[in-house]
C-alpha cells in the first residue's frame, strides 16, 4: 500500500464531458468553478479497472445486487479506517444519498406535514428534498463562537421537544462550515433525540475527509442504548469522486426501522448501478492509500487559500475546517449585497456557492471547494483578487 501513488496534480480537462461543475456551473470554460462539491481528480486506478472489467464484459442486462460482497466491503472499510466492527445485516443499499436514502427515510419514518430538524447553515439539498416530500423544515441554527461553529443545545432541546419533529438530520462532518462533531457532542444530540422519540439521521458522506487531530465518529458507533433510533447515510462518492454512480448505503441497527426502510425500497422497485457498485467495492477494499494522499493534498490547498487571503485580503475571514474539502469564507467586510457579491466573482471569472444557499444565516459568506489541482485553485483565487480590486477601486 505504501508504494502506491496517485497524482492529484495531473491536469484533467473536464470541459465538454457533460460535467455539472465545468459545463454547467463553469459554462463550458467561461468560469473557473470552485463551487460544486466534487473533485477534479481521477478515481483510483482500482476503481477504473473494476468498472472497465464490467464494461468490457459487454452485457448490460438486469443485475442482482451483490449484497454479500457489497456489505462486506463496507464492513471492511469501517474496520480498517475506524476500527469498528459492523454487522453486515445492518447495511442496506440506496441510490445515492439525497434522492435515494434521504427520500426513502422520509417516506419510511414520517408523513406529510411532519417536521425535520436541520442545523443551518447546512447543505441546501436537505431542505429541497424535505420540502419536496411535503414535510416542513425546522432549524436549530449553529452559532459562531470565536471563529468556530457550535451547536445551540438549549434551542435544540426546545425544537426536538416538538412532537411534530419526527427526524433530526445532522451533517457530520458538516457541510459547509467544516465542523467534525466530537463524540461528546454526538452523544448529547443522540440523548436529546432518544428522550423525545426523534429519529436521528446522520449524513456522513464527508466522513473520510478529516484533518489533524480531528476524528470522525460514525453515529452507529455510539452505545447500543442510543443507536436504536439512529440511521446513518454513507457513500464513497466524495472520498473517491464517484458521484455519478449514485451508489450509497444506510446503516440501521434497529431491525424495525430497517424493515420500514426495506418496505419503501421494495415498493418503489429501486435498483442499483451495475458499474457503480463495483467501483464502491474496489475503493473500499483496496484504496486506503488514495484517501490518505488526497487528504494531504486537500490540506495543502487549504493552506494555499489561507495564505492567499491573509496576504491579499486580510479583511476576509476563513473558518478553519476540521473536515471536508469545502471552505466557509466570510466576505461580509466588503459590505456588499449577496447577489452583488456573487456577481462580482462571476464578472472576475470565478464561480463560488452563495452562502445564502445554506440558510439566511449564510449571508455574506461563500462556499469554496479546494478539491481541484493547486494550479487551478490559484487561478481561481486570482479571480477573487480581481473582484476585490474592482470593488475597492
């Protein structure tokens, strides 16, 4: 494993490849897109080889989900990366996280008119899926204290006590603010949910991407008395750049909740991606090296952004990330309306994600994705400097 190497500096031209990031957000090369949360890196060679083998077979008929191999690869990953033993019976497939797992979870455990609690500023698709399913969004807004976001547990207690709040949806590591919630914080959240018979659902898609002393704690690893109302959503898509395969999973220790999930899955005749499942298994079985090297590369790029802002626009404040490849950056010192701020970046040649996508508490902020070649990132940062210079002129 030590002698394997992935070149994250390799230039990859994604323009004209039907890329949501480069052809839609970047408008076919008009802008440098530093918003959409995928990476500009090739997947591990092991995943490419696994997909190639299936592709070259040449028969693309109906498949049968290889549940045993699928679950074993996920168990293998959690054992290697986290030292956890996962019962394969607790693992179920999903067609992606948002339109797959979350949608099925909402249908399994809630009814139209129920509330789902989120923690803004947070990934905007949470609200889109919740509202689209006819449920209501409630927010336990995070609080910024000394440059670090914290949970407001007093408010959380009040919100979860509402019997209409059937699910709390927690993002860990948190997109976009970069927090990796501690085990102590997660226990406190789980206890509050348990006391109020609220199902705690964890989106842990960024779980493999953490820095320094910070450690990701899967929710299902908490004590048994807390995990019987917990559902964890996971996927290798962020870690290994496999998003187009929509191959994901849930971990549900409570058999009754697992059976409810299965009913929805079966009722809607969900199937799996014949190629994506092979990529998932190859990555989880063979590609630890890729994650370690990639996290080092992400951290280097985060340092590039940190140094650039300090040197060129010290009034702009970057929230130090504990995890994810997404940066939450405060441009409020520019005193611009949000639309004007985003237009200024676009006019300078770079596209970022507006902070208000993640809730009104994101006003003045942007989300910036560092998961690209350092050379591309530096070009994008120069565009941000052009926007600043134009604004300050």
